[in-house]
């Protein structure tokens, strides 16, 4: 009882001290106005004060924060995280679903733990349903090894972000963070005291109305600026949360976690028959498919690439079935060239599309001096259609080699090089027109067509240009190869299942025959 009485008197004593402290300053206002009245300046002072007050009111209205839910406050940042470069069309479609969830999440979501968990669950469910639309419970459609590999990758990514972006993260111990967290109530009390003192100061400074108006305006400007920045940061944080959850979900449900880096290296090595796998870069060769009509110069092009006559090239069709050649070029890596039979009226284009599906780069050879390109278009459309039906893989880079440009009119003229941007002679004009016609007939961009002469490796023309164009597309071809290996890793491997069963049997045998040491 006595304690409550003392507390009440302490409060009243504090208020009395505050009034006595502020009273002299407040007395300046009527005294100042009386002095202005004596000088005859009171009306002028009131007029100027009214104008300043009106100006401050208009300025504060302009700086008034938007109402909750308005477009200015809830608009998501325009910057999106780009999709991973090796994603397939199916992955990119799933990413668009993730972006829809991110766009619908307001910036205030980051302040609500339940809302953040709800956003994560919604993102995972949408991605899972995208990859497994027929599964009544798509969210559980992954294996335990895939979940473990995902946890391993997330932990590695989180460690890297912490070390790169959190100041002194490598020095601060967890126990020190826990100690700071235990004193959070004291920090909150200090913040409340600071707010009370600030309000007292704002009342006291009204003894000078001009300075008070200017100070209030300045404070509102700063609060408005900081408020917009805070809303932007909260919106960005919410979006990053949804996008990171979405990327992890895409990795989990797309099947790309069925094999780790070591297993992908083993699959790549198996392409080239290697027995051992070295650490570092992925071994093996890019699979380059060479296709086109009969007598278009496919085998001659392979001879040019190899630098020797290895593929049969004659007036008769030389390739009855697909042949493979190994090629290693400094700066461009290793290639496995696959020479296919010439496309003709009876060619099984579905089989050709299947062969293209097993490759990482496609070179289609078209004879520039021939106008019958309907079969070329049909073959390319079959390949494009096959990839469109399998969104788990992207269409690999497709290059067109316009061969036999030396046979274009005038046939007897052949004096390279030719400037096709500004053709000066009849030959250069014919080559340029042929390239434009090939682009229109086959539906390809001019930058994807390389004019060449491929009769023999010694007389080849523009081989260096072809290598330069190929090198520009190696990154895209590498992504296509990675997608192909991921698909192979997801195929049912009965030998692996038998090995797992044998290992499990050996483990059970050891457990059954184990005898604890005698005490």
C-alpha cells in the first residue's frame, strides 16, 4: 500500500517538474505576441504565420503515406530473379507459377511468421502440382536421397550467403547472439523512453513557431522517405523468400536431384567409354549431330571438322546408318560427331528426331545451290516438334551450314573472301540471296547460317567461321547436355537396384552375426 502511494506521488512530482520546466518557454508565446502588438506588427506576423502554415499543410499532404493496400505500398519490386540458365521449358513454366505467388505477396507478409509459412507452403504445392498434375498428393513425390541432397545444397548455399553478406559472421559466436537476445526487453524499454522524450521536445520547441514548422516538415520528409524505403525492402524480402523456396522446390520436383555431381560425372564419362572419373570439370564429349539431305555435304563437312578424310563422301550416299567420330579441338573441348543417313522421301523423321534428342548440338547441312528444301524444313520441324512434346528438355542450338556456295552463279567465279554485308560482285550477291532464301525456307535467323565450301579439307572455306559460331553456342550446348544427363539419371537402373539389395543383405548379415565384446 505504501509502495503504491509512493509511486503515485513520484509520477505527480515528475509531471510538476515537467510543467515548471516548460512553463517559461510557453510564456514566451503570449509575451512575444504582446510585444508584436505594441510594435504594430501583430497582423503582419499572423498573416505570415498563416501562409507558412498553409504551405506546410499542403506539403505534408503530398508526403502522406499511402493507405494500406494501395498500389504504391503493395506493388512488388519490378526486379525478378532470373531463372537458372540450364532450366528446361517445364522448369521455366514452374518458375512462372512461383513468380505469380511472389507478385501476390504483399510487403507486410515478411512481418508475419504465419503468413511467411503459408507463402512457402503455397509455393511448394504449386510447384509440386506442376510437375505431378495427376498425383493426388504431389507434395510427397520425391525420394529420400533427393531430399537429403536438397538439404545439403541449401546448407551450402546458406553458409555461403552468411559468410558473404553478414558482417563479422565468422567471428560472432552463437552464445553471444543468445546473450543479446536475452536483453531485448531492456532495449524495447529504452526505445519507449526515447519516444516519450522526443514528444516532449516537439512540444517544447513550439515556443518558436517558425523553427517548429520547419523541423516538423523536415521530420515528415525523412519519415516519408524512410517509410517508402522500408516498404520496398519488405517487399523485396518477401519476394526473395518466395523465390528461394520456389527454386528449391523446382530442384526437388524436377528430378534434377536424382544424381549428384559425382554421378553426373560418371554418366558423362560413360558417354565416351572412360573407366575413371577425374575431379573438376565434367568429362566426356558434347554430342554433335550432323544431318541434312543426301548429297548436301554432311560427310564432307565432318571431314573438314576432323581435318582429314575420315567420313565417306562420294556422289553416292555414303552413310547408311549413324556413324560416330571423336574430335578434340583446343579451346572448344571434345566432340562426338554423329553422321546421320541423308534425309530423303522415305526417311523416318521420328527416328531422326529421337537421334537429335540424344544430342547437345545440331548442325543441319543445306546445299546452297539447290532450291528443294521441303525435306530440310520437314526434318527440322520434326526435331522442333519432338522437343516441344518433351518440355523436360530444351531445344539445343541448331546451326545451318549452307554448303556448296562455290556452285552458285556465276559457277566459274570463285575468289573468296566475299563481303556478304556489302556484296560487290555477282557471286557475293548470289551467296547473300541464297542465305536469305534458306533462312526464310527453314525458319532460322541469319546469324545461325554459315556459308561454306566443304569439298575437301584442303579447299574448305569458312571453317574458322563455323568454329567461331560453334564456340559461341558451347554454353547453351553444355546446358542441353546437363539436361540430357539428368534424364538418364532418372531412368530405372536395375543393376543399381540389385547392387543396393546386395549391400542391404550384407549389412543385415553383419548385424545378425555381430557379437558384443565380452565384459
